[in-house]
């Protein structure tokens, strides 16, 4: 996934299209495709994951261009704290592919959410990448995703890191 951009952004967000979360926090119509995809991704993350995920349409946001450049992002409040919500760009390639329902794409979406959870816990970009990678490797090793596709995604993650770091 070579389109990944830095995931922690300080921006004012407007225009929530849909909200989905772990069952206790579901705030959207359960029948929507976005809610079903988020529920599947969150299920892969495990029952102890208590996080709110909102799927947003960039066209409804105050700064559509900023959202179009990322797959997922967080919002920093005026007091400097991170809002405890993960936002997914409805028009990003990973979200679009996950909506097609393939297990590998749901797993990739879950890994992206895992990355953002680490930021919510205070991790910087290297720690969030490590957690994303470890989570996805666990899915590959557990047979939750096809090995060839899973290893290809892990190679893409490595390539993205090398590109960002100039290696």
C-alpha cells in the first residue's frame, strides 16, 4: 500500500458521513456497507478493542484535499489532546477495496486501524508502524489471510517505510 500518508493530522474536521465502532459503540446504521466493513475489521482486532471509528467522505470535510491524502487520521483538540476517534477516509483505496469484502482487504483495514490505535496510546510513527506490522504478521501466521497476499502487503509496508526514510 504505497499511498499511506502520515496518519496523525492536526485539523478541524467537519462532515461525518458515517460512524462505526465495536458493538458497544456502534453509532451508524448497522446495515450500511461501511458499518459492516468496520465491524469486520474491528472483530479482527479483538474483543478488547474499544475504539470509535468514523468513516468520512472527504467532500463533506472543511479541507477535502487534506483528507484525500490519507487513509486514516486523528484530530487534535484545541487543548492539544487527541480526540479518541479514528477517522477513515471513505474514498481511500484501502477503504474502497475493503468495501468489496475480500478478507485480505478487511485485514489491511484492521491493520490501519491498529496503527491509529497506537497513536491514540501515545506512540510515534515508528511505534505505530511496528504495531501495524506485528498485528498483520499475526494474521498471516494465524492463517487469517492468504500467505502470498499477506506477505505482499508486508513487503509493501517495508517499501513505504524505506521510501519515507530515503533508503
